[in-house]
């Protein structure tokens, strides 16, 4: 299968190449796509060099599928052109996520919604993906009324420039800034721009995308998203209010049985999910599972995942795997 990766030289794009290789996706030809300044450069995929091409050339090479991680404006411009050429697009930007004609997919939750007619498929925001993987089995069993989430997000969610800023600050050297504030030894309670309602775009992504993926407007979500100086992944403190009571042992077994989830929860022995352990893994790790004693039918838990993998590259590749198994590519 011919696979185009649009944004192949970026942090998520290169992770997509790694995941495609690791999961042995049936790639017969890789088409790395990037902006004009990167055309002609080489990327190595499964030990073989491939020359970076521009989007026009990529379309002419007729890939079966194009996985985009090149920003919203590039997706808005090029995804329709790829789709018009009969190429299925899986897009990691926010450009298409809330478009009512486009599917927003976490395979373990709603791959069943996909059809062969879906030619532009949206990959959800990383912080949404790891949360809905946990919410879905609990919603099915107990009916979720409200979710309160606070996130602790890795600088890798911003990109290379943010990682460089953190490392430079740690070394005490100057350099390009991804953030208006110092990030080392600090936390920044702002991810993306502020909106009129006082939330940030990142927070409203979690609010709206969760409802779309779970397909239930009755699930009310409020979020506070925070940038912290870590590398391995995003962490989330989640408080969930259910319509009915739950049994804690049953919650654990439901989560342990859910696809893509790993329950890591033995606080007495210092065992709980942490970004350093989630780094470069595809699973979503959940722990600190406990009843909220301040309110009936309410649960607290802690979720950690590598935002570049299940939060982006792996989820996109899993969508491609689903479509490939259906022979829709
Ligand atoms: C972030 N979720 O962490 C956003 C985009 N990757 O910055």
C-alpha cells in the first residue's frame, strides 16, 4: 500500500513513520511530504531512504492513504485535494474535527461509525483521546453526567521549539521561545489562545470533541489544560459523576478489560501512571482510581499517555489499520 505522511519531518510526522514501521503497517511505498523548504531531503523508513516531495507531487503518486500532521491551514488547503483524487485522508490537525460531515475517531470507541465514503477522517486532540478511552467503558455501564478534567501536558505537545526552550532553560542558555513564559520549574495554565468564555481553545477541544466522539450531548465536560515541563506524555486528573452508583472493584475490572487501557494502580507501593513510564508506549495508563467522598456516584482517577503516540501517531495509524482491514483503502 502506498502511504503518504504529510508533515513527515515534524515531531508527530516522524513518530508516525516510527509507528507505521513498528506496527508493520503494509506499506509498499512511503511518500514523505513536507513544505518546499524540505523537498529533496531524505527520511529513512524501515532502513530505506525516501525523498521528501511536495503535496502536488504526492497526489500524482496516487497513495492509498495520506496521514496528515502538518497544521490546520495545510489540512484545510490540501486534504480536500487529496480526497478529490480518491485518497483517504486521516488528519491530525483540528481543522476538520468539529465539521459535522467528518468523523472524529478513536478506534476503540467509535471506529464503527466509519464508512468507505469517509475520505477525510479527523484524529482527535491528544488530551481528548486518552480521556475518552477511559470514559467510554464507564459511560456504557454507569452513564456519565459530568466530567471535570485538569491536564498536565508535556511540552512535546507544542513541538520541537518548546522542547528546545525547556532544555535550554534547564542548561541556562538562551534560545528560541515557544512560550511567552519560562517553562522550566514552572507551569503555564494556558494551552493555545483564550476564547471569549475564558476557556482556552485546548480546553474547549476537550469539551466538544469528547461529546462528539462519545455521541452523547448529555455528557457535560469542563476542562483546565496546563503546560508542564515534562517530556514523556500528558497526564490528566479526572473527576467523573455518574447517573448511578458504581462498585469500585467493578470499575477496575471494566477498565482493565477495555482495549488500549492498562490499569496501573497500587498507590501503597508507589505504583501509578507517570509520563516517564508512558513514554513511547501506545497504551493509556489509568490509576489513582478512588471514590470521590465529597459527592455521591462520583469517581476520581488519573490518566497518562504518550501524546505523540496514542495521542496522535498511533491513533491515526490505528484508524488506517481499521480501514485497511475493511479493504477500504
Ligand atoms: C498540545 N494537545 O498538547 C495540544 C496539541 N498537540 O499542545
